[in-house]
C-alpha cells in the first residue's frame, strides 16, 4: 500500500473520496480487529516426537511424494517461539520445505519452569540438541542430519557442531547468527560488566522474565512500536496488512523467559568475554572452536538487521573450518529475512537450491 | 534530485517515517553511553532486589496461612516433571518396540514417502 508521492489536482475529488471510504472502513475494521482473534499460527500438521521440560521436538508430516534422504533439524532461538517459521499456509517456511521434499524436524522451546532455572549452557548444547539429533536419527532411520539454527539457535548449533566434530551433522545452516558480541553495541552496553550485576539478577529472579527480554529488544528501536501502531490504524482497512501485522506482532511479543544459569553463561562467556569470537569458548569443559566445523556451511544474514548487526555476524564465515562454505546477504531485517513475503522470494529459494543438492 | 511531495497523506507518512528513524537514532546514541547503562542497571538491580524480598515475605505469609510455599509447589512440579520425562521415555521405548515389531503408530511408516528425492537440477524437474 504505497500512496502516490505527487498529486494531480484533477484527481483531488477521487483522492478525497478514497480517503473518506478508508476512514469508514477503519471504523468498521477497527471494531472487527478488537472483536476477533488473529490468524491461527503454526498449523502445519506435526507430531510431538519428544517433550522434556522446556524442550519439544516436532516432526512435520511430509507433503511430497518423495523426500530427500537427509532429514533437517531446525533449532529455534531460545528467546522466541518456533511458529515464526510456520506462520500461515503460503507464508510458512516449514510448509515450503515440506513441499520441496525435505523431512523436517524442529527443536522448539517453551517457557522454562521455575525449577528449570538451573539449566546451563551444557544442558542445551550437550544434552538437548544431541538428544534431539539421536531421536531424529531413530525416527528417520538415517545417520546424517542437517541442522538449521535461527539467531541464537544458530549459536547453539555452532557450539554443538564444533564440539561434536565427528558428526552426525551433515550440513549446517545459520540464519542471522552473531559471534562477535562486542558488535551488538546496545546489548553490550546494557550488559556492561561495570554496572550489570548478572549474579544479583539471576540469584534474585531465577529465570530471567520475558518482559525484560522483550524490553531489551524493543529498546533497540524505541519508537518503532508506537509507529507500527500508527501504521496499523492507517492501514486497518487493508486485510492483508492487518493479517501480517497481527502475525508478526503476536510472535514478537510472545517472548520466552530464559533459564537463569543459561542467561548467566551467555552474559559472562559471550557478552563479557566474547569467547566464541576469541576461540576460548568451552561448554562443560569441552572446547568449542568454530574452525572445527568442517561440514558444508551456509550463513544467511540480513542487510538491515537491527538485532544482529552485520558486524556481529560477518566473521563467522571466515572462522568456520569448512571448505564448502558460503555467506549470503539478503535484503530485509532480522525477522523478515526468514518469514513473510520477502523471505518467500529471497531466502527460501536460496536455501532450497543450496541444501537440496547436499541432502542426497 | 528529490521528488516533490504534494499529497498530504504521503507527506504525513513520510513525516512519521522520518520521525521514527530520527527518534530511534537519537535514542540509540543516548543508550550507547556508559551513564545510561549505569542508571538502567541500578534501577534494574533495585527492582530485582525488591522482587526477591517480596518473594521471601510472601513465603512467610503463606506459611502463616498454612498454605504450600513456593518451594513445596516447585518440589511437586519437579516430581511431576520427572514423571513426565519417564512417561516420555516409556513412550519412546514403546514406539521403538512397535516399529521393530511392525505395529503401526499414529503416523505410521507406510505413509512415509521414500527418501529418493533428487534436487531439481539432477532430476530434470522445473524449479
């Protein structure tokens, strides 16, 4: 919905008429907006293969007559829900993969319970992911598994891949994955070790509340929420705009709490000491060096990513030890890279052409 | 050469967009300062401390009222989680046994397509 930038005086009556019609539609649709719920998200048919505390492993039911030999395990970011990759039919990354013949599994997260505050980085990297990989192997009957990690799910996948050098990871794809945490300037400043007492926070609250996570994301663009609400009102006559707004707004505000010990490790090891970038990272006493990842590797980054700026992600490709590796920068932001109308045209076909020939 | 904007609606939209960018940029600059981090974290630390004290006070109150404390509920939740995990394990073992003995499950092996897919460039398919 783009308004014309110039105005022909002869068209003024039509323009006024159009604006009056939109004003009437706004009133009608505005009432509808508050009296209806948004579209149903994450509805692609799936089975829960395994569930344990904060972790759930889904298997999506295939949608093509034949599938690639190598199954795909998607590792979702621990701060957000996986349905961003399965919005609605036609705008679902999962559905796209299924229709292109991939056998898709997802490691998704729910809010850690109070008693899960003691979950550590080790639990995620040395237990949850390997457990899911084993179950994917069992369920699919295949030894090889390709892994796709989104945002911090990419960081977890990198840690997993660098520690489990001998497989069974066949391919690794990361979407918007930071490794140089100094370059996440605002997050770095929020967690400045001189002023941010992470021990006090974690010891006081246990799990880090979702409101705090959401606020820190929103503070990166403090005016954007208000502006998006103005844009919603302007475009509330437009059903497609409203549908898209509701999907993304619901997902963005559906932030998960983070397990306390896990958050402590992220703050100290990654935000403060930048260990992944400095090649000094270890998990459970096991060294995690990116150069030890030798499998085919694809990193997709977004040109206008305000959450993971390119400077925080750009060194990943050089540090990975694989010979077969590629970085692709696409137009879009942190979320529109992977979901929505732009992703349908840009990232998804690119991923399919890269992964298909490596999945046989 | 910039295009002149005469349409008031387009002008309004441009103004809102420019304001958003300007405010975000200004706020980001302000939030990049160590002083901002100090102030925010001091406030956050006080809030976390207050939350902890309130939690302890509530626990004492619950004990007085002869109601289960948070720790007791948490212990129950842990036991429940342990039971859930064991059920999950049992389900997994049963699925494996069913698979090995040929018994069909909710989404059975029969309905799984063969893993013979080739990329379009190899199989000659149109993309």
